[in-house]
């Protein structure tokens, strides 16, 4: 048996089987694009057949590519399986162990009624399952009558809602950052393509997202397609890529714009001839075409790992759709080190559009320009760790200086310090193996220096001694007193710019003093991290 499952794929199968044992039967698994959901449900079908008591497995999909892909993977996992396909004129279900069927075909009553003895239902791209056609088909095959159902998707979102009516629980979920960290997906780096003449405010919203026709016209009228071609030539000239557009006309015009700058491109769309589309995809796979432009037909079931650039020329408010588009570029391939994401945006917009941060469910900052998703996440994680460490203040320590007018701060590793000037601060070091502390002074010019009175003191005395020295050395300067007026004001652009460069997350509503404290904690923490003060 080939296609040996990865550890997380086995975990997903185990989570489903445990959920069914616990009495829930309509369960979903959310895996990032490229995680191999088809491999997972193929192994699931193979494992479950022996326990179904002669009943069969039904796999439901909604596109031809997904149906063929599922049948192929099932046979790769177990060549002895009898796999039948039911769609359009094909009706190969009589002797099949696993039936892979088109939901459009099963919507025809006589076609679904001919299929019997189903003991497990698998739904590919299950975020579509709230649609009336899916609901009707699922009810017919017993999804609400005890037949176990497994749904697989990269994003459990649907703009018109209703998914909670179908799926009782998401029993397994894997974040894209875990896939990147483990080497199963490529890291992705974002770049904004800002088109000043593109006015998305004039594009209306319908069903929770921007209207395709109006969006396509706005892109074409603004000259955005030429800007996309120029950006591709500048940033991705050596990359194979896919451009996502809202309309067929826009896909065709985008291909023409790319061709004008010397990049081989071909458009594909849903209603083009089957043979013509297959030929275009084959040319892309063979490297004869560098870029495919498409009208939303490559968001699902498209598997071309050498793709290393995704152009989102279809701005969207749907995080789910955004994830589907970007996911096409994240599969690893020989010689591929990362993926590039080109986001096409107007100069400003009232719409809250999905962006690279929506690829992960973790809390990360919005400043992604020039950074990879992994780098952004690491900066956010480090900032959160510093915040949590700084918050671990023992109650008895707070009482020592809570009423003080001195601005006490603490580094990420718990070192207490007082900033005297931008170039100097005082801090406490703990004697190894004791509960005694000594004061140290650091300046840009001299580095770390001990005071003349270098006695080791218990923490209360050490804090009091440090505060007394701060008053002597720093006076009533603005960098010492908590009562300085400037601290209550709004953060300055210079402060915020420095925070962005350092990767410091600034809480909403933070004052100028709050931001200054964050910067001080970051800088002093970095300085102390490079020093080994002598006790």
C-alpha cells in the first residue's frame, strides 16, 4: 500500500473514529490546502470498510477534478479496492466498495435511489455542504439517521452561513503554520500591489462578498491588470504562478496584460471546453506556460506543486476563499524554497478585506509587508512571550513600589530596571543561589558598572536602594517619573514606526508612555541578553 499517511493524517482519522464512537455522526476535519485531505479520507475509507458489515463508502464531490483525484488516490492507497464513479453518463456503482459521486448527479432522485447500502459518507470540500442540494443528498443517505459522515475542507466558512446545521463538530484542525514549521508546506511571503486608481468603495457587497461583475469592471477600468503584469515582472519573473480574477473577461484580459510584458500566460475558466482547459493545464504543468489566469476554477482540486506565486486579483472579504486561493502556491516541490503572494489592493477601501494574516487562526500582527508568514508569527509569538513574562509580577513585589513615582519596568526574563536616560538605565542582578540582589548601571559608553556600595541586599532593600540611586542619578527627568505629562498623550508616528521595525505589538488604546515602556523593555532586554553582569 502506497501513500503512507503522515502522523497528523492518522490523528485526523483517529479523531473521527473516536467522535463516531462517542455518538456524534456528522463530523468535520479542517486541514490546510496541501495537507493531503484526499489521502486522509482514502485511508479512512480503506480502514472503515471492514467494520461496515458489508456496507459501502460514498464520497461526494462537486467538481470533475475532485472526483477523478479522489478515485485515483483511493486506488493508490489500496489497489484492490473496487472504486466506482457516478457522474453524468458514468454509473459504475453496482459492484463498487467505494463510490465517488458528483453531488449534481446525486441531486437527481433516480440516480441516488439506485445506490444502496451506504455505511459511511465522505464529503470533499465540505464547506459547500449547507447548500440545499447537499442537504437533500445527505439526508437521503442517512446523515441524520446514524450513518457516520466525515467532511473535509481547508476552511470551514461559507458566506451565507448554515454550516452549523450540517456539522456537529470539527474534531481535528491543523493550522497552516504547523504545516510550514514541519516542512509539509512552503513558507509564504506577501507583497501588496497597490493601484491608486482602483476604487473598491464603489463595488457593492452581495452574499457577504464583493460583487464579481462590479469588481471585474473596477479592475479593468483602473488599469490594475497592467499594474499586476508589471508587478509580476518585477517580483516574480522567475516563478510559475496563478492569477485569481473575478470574471472570465478579467482572466482573459489579465493573461493578455502578462503577455504584453513578455510573460507566457493562458486563461482558464469554468465554461471553457474540457479538452481546451486540460490542454492549458498540461502546458502549465510542462512549463510551456508560466502563468495561469483563472476565473475562480483553480481554488479547489488544482494540484501543481511547482506553483510558487499566487496573485489575488480578486480582492475578497471571505477568509475562506482567500485561503483556498493562496493554498494553490504552498505545496513543496524540488528547488522551491517559498511562495510569493501578490495582493492587489486599492489605495484605500471601506471594505475589510482578507489578507495574509487570515491564513492562520493564530493571533499575529497586521504588518506583513516584506515578511514571510512564519516570520510574522515568530515576531508575534516573541512579543506575546515578552508581554506574558513581564506580567508575571508577584503580589509582594508590586507592593514594594506600587506607590512609587518612579517608572519601574521589567524585561521579558523578569529583570527589574529603571530607565534614567535614552542611553542609561539601572537594573538588579540576583546573586546565584541566593535571594539577594545587587544594583548595576549600564550606559552606552561604559557598559555595565557596579556602584561603590556593592552590597547584596534582600529584594525589598535592593528595590529601595535602586530607586534612591535613580533619583540621585536621573533627578526628576521625564525618563524617570511616572507622572510626566507626555506619557498620557497619543503615541507618536516615530514611536509606532520603531515598534513596527522591532516587531513590538502595540495594544489598542496604548498611550505614548505605554509605548515608550514597551520600547524600553524590548531594548533593555536585548542589551541584557548580550551581557553577563558580574555579581
